[in-house]
C-alpha cells in the first residue's frame, strides 16, 4: 500500500479497548499517517486519551478529539502527521494552556520511556 492508498473498507467500527497495535492510520485526505503504536487510555475509568502513533517522522500523539474513527482495519485522524505533536516529558509552552493535551503528551512520553 502506498501512502496515498486508503483501504476500500476499513471494516466495522471498534472500541479503543480492542484496537490492535500496528493498525494503519490515515488522515481525512486518505494519506497514510502511520500506524498505531499504543492506545492511551484509563480503562478503569473508561477514558480514551488518544493514540501514540509511529510515523515516518517519529512518534506522534493524536489526542482523542482528533480521532475521527476507529475501525477493524484502520483509524482515521483529523490531521496529517506533520500537524500532530511529538510526545514529550515537558510539552512546549505553547501547549501549556491545554491541560488535556499536556497530560496526553506526557502519558505518551512515559509509555515510550518505560522498559520493555
């Protein structure tokens, strides 16, 4: 599949609870953004924070409000990879006024840094 090809059928909608790592991610234009590296959620509280994505530019964070759809064979996000923030232990000051994004970026960073 090239970067411009979007699957004809992404399958049925799925919950973040069953979304598989490695699932392809596309933006609204149909360009391939990357793939799901990890779902960031608080399953106990049933809160979906967003997705940690593996892209050609490195890891990026797509917060829940930018995820347009989760499907069996793909994910749709509202922005191209270049517009998604990079996970960080200390998100840039320009993002400091958005507590949800700051929390999600920190959570993504913590997950990336944990030993496997």
